[in-house]
C-alpha cells in the first residue's frame, strides 16, 4: 500500500488541476492585473485580517472600525472582478472543507463529535 | 482524470490504515477500557476545552483555573496509558498537519504566505 504522502500529493495535484482552482486563479490574476482593483482587494483583506485578529485576542472593536469595514465590503461587492474572485474563493473553500471532513473522518469516529458522549 | 473526492477518499483510507492511526486507536481504547483512566482523560479534555473557549472569547482566566489545569496536566502525564495516548495524538497530528500543508500548497502559492508581499 502506498504512503499517506503519495495520496496527499495526488490529491494536491487533483485540486490544482480542478476547475474550481483554475477559475479562482484566473479571477485572482484578473484582480491583481489592475492597480485599482488590486489595491481595493488588498485593503479589504487587510481590514478583515485586522478585525479577525482583534476578535481572536478579545480586543474591543470600535464603532469607527465596524463602519470602515462595512464600507470596504460594500465597495468590493460592487466591483465585478472582486466579487467574482470572492465567489470563486467561496466555491473552492467548500471543496476544501468537504475534503477536510472526509480525511478527518477516522478521527471524528474515534473521538466522537464534540459533546456527543454527554447526550 | 478522477474526481477530487475520489482522491480524498483514497487518502482517508490510507490515513485510517496507517500505523499512526491504528496506534492512536489502540492507545485511545486502552485508556477508555479502564474507568479510572477514562475519567482522568475526560477531565483533562474538559479542562483544556473550557480554557480554550475562554481564551478564544477573550474571557479572563482565574488563578484558580490555571492551577487546576496545571494539576490535571501533571496527573495525566504521570499516567502511562494517558501519556502514551497523548504521544500518539501528537504523532498523528504531525501527519495531519503535513497532509494539510501539502494539499493547500496551490492556495499558498497563489496568495503567498501571510505578510510575504509586504517584505
Ligand atoms: Ca463523559
Ligand atoms: Ca501590498
């Protein structure tokens, strides 16, 4: 029987060649090829990451920051190339999450789903 | 070319049949087969989860809770079957992390590692 890593590399190749990944790559490269959409997308990612980090560290998020984040989201949603990119990100995320659930099934079976044993 | 999910199921099967997973399963079942080690391990997991949740939600952790957690850790480390189980968990985690890095390589290449573009 082949090595776990051989199977992982096969799966990586399948993901890399998938319609979902190539569509994401095209959408990403389209956004990055234009200075204005590139800057807008990077601002968006930076804003999301800053808020996420604050949330994870239990820091307070000011009203001003919430408003800034909302306006950045509205801006990118109105940009066709960026909203297309976010759609493709969502589509690939679904595949990655499905794959992750499949490969961690043995562990889930062993340990049970969280809280299950207490029911 | 086969479907992404076919490759994911092949990988799942390889993980399930791996020496790492079967060793973890044996260690887990050994701990669970004894009422005393089972209870000790469940107390340990419960304590870890409670602290993790508080940390994630930015809640304060009292000195008493820290001391309780430390004594639970010391207790399980001294129990040969539980420390063996934790060793096997660590070993499988390493494999899972490696696999996860392999299959998310295309995304990492596309987006770059965090902060990389700013260097
Ligand atoms: Ca229980
Ligand atoms: Ca930049």
